[in-house]
C-alpha cells in the first residue's frame, strides 16, 4: 500500500486543482490524464476560472482603493484569440507591443479605444495603424518615435503617454529589468524635458500623461514606489514649468508569481495598498490632481492559470551524476529555463500519481538537439516510468508566445478547461503548417 500525502506542490497549480479517486490531477473538473489522452501531449491547459479570478482580483484590489484605475492586460505573456476575448469580457484593456498584437486585437473585435501601445522601436507602419484605428494611447518611448508620430498623425489628434525611464532597479532577472538607466526602454532622464516640450508644442498630440514599466517578476513593492516618486515629482515640475496637468499615469506591470513551493511573492492586494497610498500621498504633497491610473499586468494574470502536460519517454541514469527524464516537448514549447536560468525555475508533479512520495532526484529534459534543452534542473519526484504524464505548473506566462518550431517541432494544442469541459482554443500544429510558408 502506498501512503497518501497531500502534495505541497498543488498550490502552484490553478485554483480549481484537485485530486480525484484515481490519484490523478484534476483542473477545471477535467482529469488531466484523460486530457493528455484526448488531445495528445505536450498540451497546454488553462483554468478559465483562475484566469477570470485573476482579472477580477486586479480590478477589485486596485479599484476599491482607487476607483480611477484601468487594468490593461499585457497579451505578450499569453497571446491567443480566446484569451483576448476573455480579457475583453472581463472589462480589462489591452497593452499591445507590436502591430501583430494589434492585428489580433482587431481580429477578435477588441474595442480600439481600450488598446494601449508601448514598444521601443515602433515602425512607421505600426504607428500609422495605431493612428488610423484611434487606439487609446500610443505610449511614446523615445525622441525619434515622437518626431515620427508628429509627422504621421497629420491633422488627427493622437492621445499619447510619454514613457519615462525612471532609473530604478526592480531586483529581478536582468533580462526583465526595463526601468534601469542602462535599458533600451523609455526616455532617458536627460531627454524628458525635450520630449515634454516637443510633445506639448505639437498641436496634433494630446499628452495625457506618463508611463513607466520597470520590469517583470517583481517580489518587492519599493521599486514601484521609487518610480512613482520620480515620475510624480517630475509631473509637478512640468505643471509649474508648462502648466501641464498629468491626467493619466501608467505604472506598467511586473508583479511576481509563485513558481516554486518555497518562494511566494506578496499578493496583489499588498502591492495595490502600498502603490495607491503612495500615489495619494505624493499627489497631496505635490498638489497634483490624482491622475487616472493604468496598471498593466501580464504574467500575474496567466502564469499560474496555465500548466503544461508532457509524456515521459526515455529515462537515462548516469550513475553518480544525474538522471535525465526526457519528455515529448522542451525548449520549443517553453524556453524559460534555457533563457533565464534558475530565476525561471518551475516545478512539476506526476499527474497520474499526484500523492506518490518523492523519492528520486531527476532532471527533466526535452527532446530537442541542444544540451540546454532543460525544463527543470534537479527536482525530487516519485519514481518515474515511460508513459507517465508530467504536469508542469506555472506554464501560463511567457511560454506559449515564445514557442518555436526548432527541430521542426509541432507547437502544442491549448485547451481552456471549466466545469468539467475542455475547449480547444488552439489546435496542435500539423506537418502542413511546417511547410506552409516554404517556396521551392
Ligand atoms: C511586458 C510588459 C508588461 C507586463 O509585464 P508582466 O511582468 O508580465 O506583468 C506591462 N507593461 C509593459 C510596457 C510591458 O512591456
């Protein structure tokens, strides 16, 4: 008889996660082992209840403290038509970063006035489309873009935010630090004055306010507070100098997610409380009218709601060194570990034996021709065998949109689960998809 344990890693899975009588992992009322059988693996599974709950958590926690808040989902974390539709239904705005994302937003009928567009190197083509569709805000990132936009806008009046780089270290992975001085993102402090003066002088620009985004995966609130201080102080300075009233402030996204059992960031409520108190205090002190607030979460909305299912294949034990457990996906469907290293550690359980005891230290590797093709470095799991279904938690953000066809892998199917039903929202790629764009 095996002893049943409550698996502590279940807290890393979506909020509807439970274990059924067969000791299988169940999400949204669906047995994940049955999902793997029905849809094949690798399979990405998203809990629709969890996704909607995260949208509502943001709206509630910021909204109840500061009613003038708009939550704008950053679809680069997980970009699919069904997700954009869900976000629209939940009343969130959209924070796109390319003409491609703008195109998907249009295709699902997302209201263009609820779309905002940051990005550090927008093309003339992208700006023209953004102007043509009358999107909510073009978030101007740099002086060349400002000049280009003034020309492109022509006789139209275009609403913009200026993205200020506040020079704040968010204490996260360096690839995810976007508000430090040495960053390609945002207007450098030395260019703020010129940007404001130029933008205010342009009769075809409506300067609605300022924007910053300091990074992704933040566990601390202090970097947000420092950035808010810097930007609000500057807003007060511009009010004195130009009589300019900042009407909107966007504080970007970036709140971190619990990916491993022993590292938990504070909840959204904690960030909301400190951020809102700081905005109110500073506005009072600086005699500024409290602006409308935009918050742009990506990772936090989708990371935990999404998981990946893989089938275990070859197990290779190198005595005294390491045991590789290879699965049928890898860096082509989730490149986080190779790209960010230990910072991006995720954890997994065996979906077909959730409560079995962890006895073996293994490394979960993919099937691609690259030694860096590792999904999880050294994790304790129950003794594995070929055919087991591995459920990898925290796969909802920055996995699917970074997928590739490296080694001509077919990108996985994605399902939304809810109330015991699974809905295919992206089919698995086929061999035809692989050659569709080729010309002989
Ligand atoms: C990526 C990005 C976000 C979202 O960041 P998360 O860490 O996923 O919340 C928000 N705003 C901008 C401008 C971004 O580039």
